[in-house]
C-alpha cells in the first residue's frame, strides 16, 4: 500500500469490514442439504465402487442399509440441486466477461488475481461447477433410476443396465472431481469463502477482491470509469 | 474339494519333481443336461423346490408347457419349452432345463461390490452368500444368462447353488436325483465333457442331427453346467441360450479400466490440490482502495 493511502487507512479499514449479504438463509440451508447428501452419496457410492472403500458403507450403517438409502438420498440431493438451479441459473449464465476470464485461468491458478477481469456474483469457475453438477445430475438420475430398480427391467432391455453402470460410475467420477475442487477452494484456498456459506455475509473487501462487478452492483457504487 | 487343499503343487528347496502332483482325479464338478432325452416332466423343478425349501409359485399360462417365463428368486430350475419347425416341416419340442451355469469366469462375481457375497469354490460351484449380499443387483447386470433374481422381501439376490450343500457331502444335486430319463448327469467336468461328446457323436452319426454338439461356452471360460443340443449351431432356439456368452463389455469397462482411471484421477486430484496449496497458498482478501479502485 502506498503512503498516499495511509491517511485513509482507518476509514478504509472500517469500510473493508462492513458486511454484505451474499447468501440468503434459504440458499445456505439448501447448500448444506445438498452438501451433506452429496457426502452421504459419495461415501456409499465409493463403497459400491471399490472393495477397498467398502468400509465407507460400514461407517454409515452397513452395505444393505447403504444400498437402501443411496437412491432416496440421491432424490433429496436432486431436489436440493434443482432448487439451486431455479434460484441461481440467471446468475450462472456464461457471458463474454466469463470468456475473457476463462483465458486468464492460469493467472487465477497462480493466485495472480489482480490480472483477472472483474467478475460478477459468480466467477467462471463457479459457473462451470454449477453447470457441471446440473448436467451430471440429469445423467445420474437417469442411470440411477435404472440401477435402483434394475431387477424390474426385462431381459430384452438389458442394454439399459449395461449403459447405466457405466454412465453412473463415469458421471459420479466427474462430480467427485468438481466436488474436490469446490471443497478445496471454498475452505482453505479462498479466505472468507466458507464463512460466507455459514453466516451468509462477506466483508466489502472480500467482495471487492473476488467479485468486483458484484461489489459495485450491491454497494451501488459506480464502476471505475463511469 | 478336500483333496484339492492338501495336494502339493510346489515345494521349496526340493530337488526333482513334486511327488504326487497331478495324480489326483480332476475335482471340478459338472452337471450335464442332455436336452435330447429330456421329456419335460419337470421332476427336476419339483426336486429343486423341495430340497431348497421353497413352495410352489403360481404358474403362468402362455400357451406352452412352461411353468413361468423365466426362473425366479425362489424358482431356480425351469424347463424352457420351445416349438421348433425343422427344415423338412416336422415339429420338435425343444426342452432345456434352465438354471445357473456356474461359469468358470462368472460375470455376477465380477460385478458384485459386496465382500464375499459371491464365492467360487475350487470345484467350480459359484455360490451366493446371502448374508453378505447388499441387494444392489449388479450381479443381475453381470450375468450373461439372466439367472440371478432379486427377492423384494429379502432385498437380496438368489440363484441355483448347484446343491452345494449336497455336493459337499458327496451327494448329487437334487435335480439329478429326480430325473427319470437319465438326461441329467453329474460328475467331474472331464467325465461329463466326455459323456457329452459321446452323446453328441451318437446324435450326429446315428440319429440324423448333423449339427448336434456340446454347449460349454468358452466366452465365460466354460461352464459347470453343460448341454447336449441337437442343434449346437443355434443355441438361441433353446429358450434363448446365448450363442457366445461373455461378461458384458460395459461391466468389464466399468470394473477394469474405468475403475483404475477413476482411482488414479481421485488420488492425482487430491495430490494436485495439496501441491497447489503448498505452491501458491491461500487467496487473500485485499483492502479496498479509498477510491474503490478508480485510480489504479
């Protein structure tokens, strides 16, 4: 910080710490409903995926219990994600600024965020996560339905069973990749991110740092150059 | 089976050959079903129900003698009846006793995710251990013969055990015991293969069935239930017996390359994230400049 700003330091600090609402109570409750159900689905799914991870089923009540609840919990997760879709799909539209941001992803990975174009409520990475989860959900629901009542499919339609085991496992792997990145970034990578999903608020400085366009929108401040 | 456990195959620090190796009889069991001498009496169906303690299910009438369309979780042995018109216009009633084939390379076992829910004994019997079954139904997907059946009440999957409980006590399976025509045989795989070949030769040379042969499909490594068919070139005629059964390709893809790719991706992903944190660290919140960034 240059010496020219020192005289404003106290005022700026106060302003920096002012809180802005980022997620409503409904959004937060729904997020954790989705998060917890996903973790259950992950554990039971991984138990069915590999014998070396079968112990995960034991942790949540044993194999038959896991088999019974996995599809039902899957439906709850689906409901949570569908509500998220309804609430956020407008904010998640990918536009030209996202395409510019996408080109600067290497800077983002190297934490050189100052080189990135300003972003709105969600950045391009969050949008990819969102759409990745939404499209994965569709495939998981379709294949999961076949696996849930696999025994009721007649022999002549066995192709759907063959497709379902492949699709369900492959798409689940994609969501695991998305999930790991999401958890990493929102817990230890980005300061203040985790708290925002618990308390619903972020500091003005956080908004200015990570979601500058959104900061200008919610604070009613004009953008530079306007 | 018991002989198999004590038969020496390798000895450490031992000069010369392994004494006694290869002297034992083949201990792999096999059921031979000669469809050409089956009369469709269903004694095997009854014996199976009786021995395994299941009551009769309601039959389904579909203009044939067949008890029901396919085997059920509590009906492991079903004769499939098919009317077949030969080239000379004569009619044949094909009757094939359908049950678990006890594959050498079992698709059910390959697909099963539950520890020890499906085991394969050294004698070739593939057996479901319902106590360990979680009821996922993956075995139904893995089986190329449409055999494992789900019980909605037990929420577990059941199938023919090849009367493992009888065989381990030196008895033949219940269906074999009940067969009145001798179309069912039970013995070692080698003996049954020979007997089946002899019968097939007989059919080819003396009975006017030039395509008669033995069904012991190599795609699943051979089976411990084998058939003699009048027309081995068209096994589908016999209640849809698959011509070249094998573990479904998608099950193979899922359980082999996809599993290892997936595991590698998860471990690699976790390592990558840990590396990223150590290399670049957390993203810090920057203070807002007094002019909201208007002046760079």
